[in-house]
C-alpha cells in the first residue's frame, strides 16, 4: 500500500511536469499557448516611443510573436510584388487596395479567399460590425469573380471626413471669403500667391509611390468626378443618373486639368507634388507653405502644430462650402464608402496553424473587449474609466487633444486614436471626434449637394484577369499624361494634345476596358 501511494504521487508529479513543460493550460490562461511567429508589414520605420502594448497583448493573450517588415510607402507595390513572387511576403497583409495590384495578386494565387459561409464560421465578429443591408452592399463591392472575399476592410468611423481647409488668418488679412465656384477658386489662389509668395494649394497625403492623380482629387470633385476616381474609375453621374464607365476620358476631367495646369504655371501648386515623400511634405508645411488643402478637419490640430513652428498665428479651419464648376446647380462633397481603403488579407502560403491563431486574434479584436483595447489601449497607461465612460489620459493625442505628448502609435498600435482597428468603439468617436458629426450635418441632405457612391460590379473570371492588366496599363498612361498636362509639357486645352492622349489610351485597350466595365455594371444590376 505504501509503495502504491508513492507510485500515485510520483505519477501525479510526472503528469504535472509534463503538462507544464508541454504548454497545456487549465481555465482561460492564454499565455501558455505555444508561441508562433506571424509576419506583417508597416510603412513606418519608427519604433514605439514608449512601449509596445500592442505586440505585448498579442503575445500574452494569443501566443503570437508579431514580426513587422518595413516597406516604404513609395515602394510598396513593387516590393510587395517581389516578396510574393519569391514566396517571402508577410503572412498578414494589411494594405490591400485595387490600385495596389490587389486583383493581380488574387489572380496570381497569392491571397486566401473566403466564401461568405467561411467568413461566418471562421471570423463571425467581422460580419457583426455590419448590418445585413450594409454587408449585402459591401459584399458586392469586395467580392472577386469566384464569389470569395480576399480583402477584408474595416468600417469607416464617419460618413464624411474630408473638406476644404484654409488658413483663416491669411484669408482675413486680405479680406477674403472661401470661394464657392471654380472661377473664384482660381482668382483666390492667384491673389494669395501674389500676396504671400507661398504655394497655395496642397494635398493631404504624400502621393509618392502612388498615382499622382491623388494630389488633385479635391479639384476633381469640383467638376463632379468621384473623389476616389483613381480607384473606382467608373461612376454613376448623380445628376444624369447615367453610368460613366471611365472617368479619365471625360470632358469634366479635361476641364479639371485645365484649371490645375493654370494653377501650376502660376506657382500655386508645389512643383514636387508627385514625388515628395510624407516626411518631405510635412517639412514643406513646417516652412509655412500651403494656404488651402483638401484634407481632414479632424487633423486641424496637427496641421496647426506643424505650421506654428514658422507662423505662430496659423489657424487652419474647414470650409462649410465647396467650390463647383456648376454654381447654383450642383455642389459635390465626398461621402465616404462604408469601408476603409486598406483591406486585410492573408498570404496563401501561411500555415494552417498560423491562420487559425491569427483569426482567433482578429475575431477577438472585433469583440467589445477587443474594440475597447484597440480604440483606447491599456487601462491605466493610455486611458481610465469615469463612470461608464472610457477616457484617454491627458498625454494621449486625439483630435480634441492634438498637443498630447504621445499618440497610440507611440505605444505600438498601428493606428491613431480614436480610429481603432477595423471598427472604432462608438463612444470614442462621439467623445473625441465630434467634428465628424458636424461634417455630416453640414453636407448630408443639403439642397443641391451631391455625392458619388461606388457602384457594385460583377466581373467574370475571364474579365477579371483581363481587366487587371488593362487597368494597370491604362491607369499608368492616365497618370503619365496627367503629369504632362499639369506641368505644361502638353496643353489640356489644346485639342491636338488632348486627342493624342485619347489615342494612346485607345491604342492600349481603353475601349475593351469600357466594354468590360459596362457589362460588369449591367450584370451586377440584374
């Protein structure tokens, strides 16, 4: 009996040692999961300034050791394409867009696709961030020809988040009001440049590495083109209700180029608009350059901080009006798509174990607990609670506290407060970004104010493959000629120069692309 009891004790000890050393766990403790490495990427090479709370959470709760590869934004598409081709791309891709070769990467088999049933089973919380009506619409936008979803986009936190910004102190100095027509816009820019010697019109984000068209989307909007035209290409005219299969051979695009060319020649547009990096654009701002921007009112505090290094009285404000080429008839504003531009996807070479672990994390990230963590950070470090409200600590930068010492990025989060990951905790947007409600109230349902939404398209597998190559080649030509027209190498008002541009487009397959897009639009309407 004595030996039997000793044997049981020895067996119990042996079993416990086995459990502890093998990584098994009791209860809900997640730290005992076998640590696995998952790779992703970033366009910022700045390490967290304080601590990496984000990767710490992934390690402790999910056993994920997240390794981040730095890929410069200016070289993103080329570098990622090479990494895919050499089977060295990250496991988790966090910047999937049509203009970033998304369709080409899908066609090449580089990404994993999910049917709606698979999404419901493997990532149920993703579907819960949308209403049924929203998901039905979004699915038609993001599905591939095989009916699968390869790129998962988060929910935008506001229906309207962009407007024209201007430096109020300079406008007041010269007794100016913000223009409401394109003619007034041109005259105002010319006067401001003559009076100040500054570049007048700046774009919100650096376009280096992307289509240079993105620098002028605010001006395109004045002429009734979609603000997202470089991505959407096609649109339905909100006035005529007619489908326009290609935006960049239209007369309103030509008229926008004529205006931009005049502003460029007059010195109102920065000569380096197409090549400047994000750091170079910010440095240009710190020199006091720029008086009008098509940008984000939520970032006004950040812009003021940049400019006050040079001009201490800088006072950026947003305009409640937009200039138009059709005064008294139509004014256009940007209503956001339901979803963020960047999508999340998974490398087709990721192991089953890594994919399951990553999906466990992503599903939690969209739960209420996960939303609070991704929106606010860590309790006691980046936020506190006051009653039933979550409150950022004073040192955290938000739209209402731009002078905060640290951003959430300084704590390792790949997003700013209060955006969250894929969906923001609703309370945070209401508290820390009230500007969004004001923007929506200003532009939505306003008489004679129109927006252009993205239309669902349904391409066949054959069309998708053909379309990907056609669009890549055609948009490269559009961008090349846009730069030529803007800088004066060609004159957009000259019929011969404009016809040269159209001839090149037709030569490389524009009419075939138009046919494909018309068919895809009509097919989706059935």
